[in-house]
C-alpha cells in the first residue's frame, strides 16, 4: 500500500497524548503514533492531527460462500453469504491460515473498489442472505464494516462478523450493534499462548465473548484452531470447556478446527482428526450441546444433533446439507426440543459452491 492515503476516512476511537502522539483505542494494543506512522494493524494511520482508516472502500476480494464456511452452523443453514475483507490484522499469529491477506502490506491486495452501497446491491443481486466481514478482522476496518452493515440493512440483508474479538469496550459496542451473527476465534485458553504466538492477551477476547452472549442479540459461535503441542492438551480443553459452560452456557456452538502448517509454523504437524474428535468428546462431556469438527472430513462431527433425543437435526457432508429434521419453529421433529440458532422453515440450497466476484460498476 506504500504511503498512499487516498482511501482514507477519519477514524474513530483515538485520543491525543501529552507526548504529542495519538493513541488508537480500537484494540487493546493502543498503538501510539507520531505523524505518518501506522499502527501494528497497518491500516489505521496518523495523518497530521488525526487518525484515519486507510482502507475504506477497498477490498482484498469478494466471494460468495456457504454460510457454514464462516463457520456458522446455526445461522440460516444452507444460505449463501457474500464474504470480503481488506488487509492487515491486529494480531501477529505465527500460525495464521490467512496470512496472504492479514499480513499484506501491498496495494495489490486491495484490488476491488467497493463502497458500501455497491457491496449491498451486489449481495442482494447475487441472491445472498447476508454479508460477512472476514478474511482479516473487521475490528481494524470498523468504520468501513459499520458503513457497509448499514447499507446491507437497507437492502434487507443480515451482517456477519468473523473476528478474533481483540477489541476495546466502546468500539466493541458499536461493531456488534450492527451485526446479526458472529464467529469469534478463541485462539487458545492460555495467556501464555496468546503472548507467545499472537503477541496479545486472552482476557479481552473472553470479555468480548461474554459481551456478545449476554449484552446483545447477536448469534454467537466460537472456533478454536487446535495446534499440536500448543493448545490441544486435555487439561487446556477441559479448562476452556468449563469456562464456556460457566460464562456462556450450553447452547453456544463450538467448532474445533484442524491446523495445517503455514506462515511461520511450517514445521508444526497438521492436526490429526483424532485430536478434534477428542476435543469434541470432552466438550460434550461438559454438557455443551453443539460441538463440531472442522477442516477435516467428519460427517458425524459436522452434523447437528438434538440434545433431547439424539436425532440428527442437520446432517452435513462438508458444506452439503444431507438431512433436515427441524420443524418450522426450529424444534426437533421427533421430540419437540428447541435447537438454539437462527433458522427458517426450510434450509437454503447453496451447497458447497464458492463463487469469486468482482464488483465492477457495470456488474452491480
């Protein structure tokens, strides 16, 4: 992106310091910037006496995905979602699975001109039910995400955030006021892990999870990427499950996903399917009702079961829905037990398709 600030808008959540620096208050890093400097996220920068967002209206790309790919298993199953992100990230995860976008410092990454109204129109015309702010974290492009969410609401579309949840209190309130569903990436249940591998801390993420669950109507799901030898021990999984049960309850879906060697952890082996199965078993032993395995082929671990009678409510073969046994009220057709989530009378039929999209003016 070089030194260009041509796609800037004034940033929110910053304050001047006695030192003459400006402090960015979007995330707990609270970067202190002299004139011309950018924060660790790379997209929030100081320009004279104010902070600006440098990526407003520019995207690293658009794609229509199945909603299950976010992953969201209990939010409008089977429907298509228009997904996009920008560049940069406010974490430094050594295991990043999206590093070509989140670690990018190049203008070529932001190839699509994409003002909010154009995104909303495109999503509607493509038959999408929602728009997802993903690939990198919407926390760092908050102003752009909120503006787009408002445009999507005007088109009758839902908004989905995929985030690490590393955000301060005031911007947290603003971002999630405009979201309908969110998947929070809980990296691990260890401050040491967050410090060593993400140069961050876990406490703000736990605060975000509790805020979403108890102070909003946003549908919440969680993902944890299990990395061999780092966050996959029985002890840590038991501790995480106990915290989720106590602070979030039994109905929050949790996705345990497989790591593949990437970015700066190329020497770490891929996660065995047996590790995900073990984590799922432990979580279910703690009473969690909706636990999934991801990034592997596991039809059992990808399907939704009734916690009342054990009936398979939603069968999934990767991103293909193979069974649907919910009634029009979202309850088990066999025993009537409600299934937590946001459902319609029938599921969508998008399937596993992934459709890249360019938002040229003449398309939308």
